[in-house]
């Protein structure tokens, strides 16, 4: 599931628990996101990855907010995405329904920032457009776009590193 859009000032997205991970990219206004009692202030240029099984609430600040969201699994799965991606407490999911991250992903909420000159915003727009078309070829390309977005968010200087061939026996 991919979506993006504006929120009016003071909008509250009620407490919910996810079955998968959600990448949220903030590009306008300020949101507060509470995840299991921890509060994250999210002005433009911030992002969060909320893991499955954690109760969270989102509050729009006093100005108009724009955010983009992508529900995803860290590793591709052949089985279809579950129809129900979130539950509003007291409803929940059984532990076996949660689509946990593999061991290489740090535990808990992942957060960070990106530069205004980063291609993240344009890539999120392209991702949402391709998802919305519903065409199989567009949806299949969404995974590649998501991976590119994650690279820009988690390795922001990677684009500035010169490419080089590995010497024999050397790992890059």
C-alpha cells in the first residue's frame, strides 16, 4: 500500500498496530508520532520506519502537513500482502501474522533525515503514481523504487562515492 497527501492542521490518525513496516516521509508541516510511548517530532525532511506490532498515533501540528507512506516488507515475499495491514486497538494481530524484519535490520523505530536536494520526494511521487495505476508492470517496478528510496535515506552519501572495481580477493 502506498499513499501520500495533505492533512489539515490538528488531524489525528488514531492508535493503530501494523502487520508490516511503514515508511513515512514528511515533506511539509510538522507531525508528532507516538510509538509505544516514545514521541518523534517530524518536520519536513524527516522519515520514520514504524515496525509491525507497535502501537502508534500520528498528530498533525498547527500547519498543513504533507506526508508519504509505504507499507512494505524488508525481504520480498511470494505470498500476497495481507488484506488487513493495521488494526485499531483493542483489536490486534497474532504474533505469527506480523511480518517481522530480518536480523540485518536494526530493531525498533528507524528514523533520520534527508536533504531537500535529495531525490527522495520525487521518487516517492513516482512510487505512489505507479502503485495507483494498478498495472502489473508498474506495481512490479515499485519494489525497485522503494529500494532506491531506502538507499537514499540510509546511505545518503552513497551517490557521491566513486564507483571502483574490487581488487582480487577484496570485499567492497
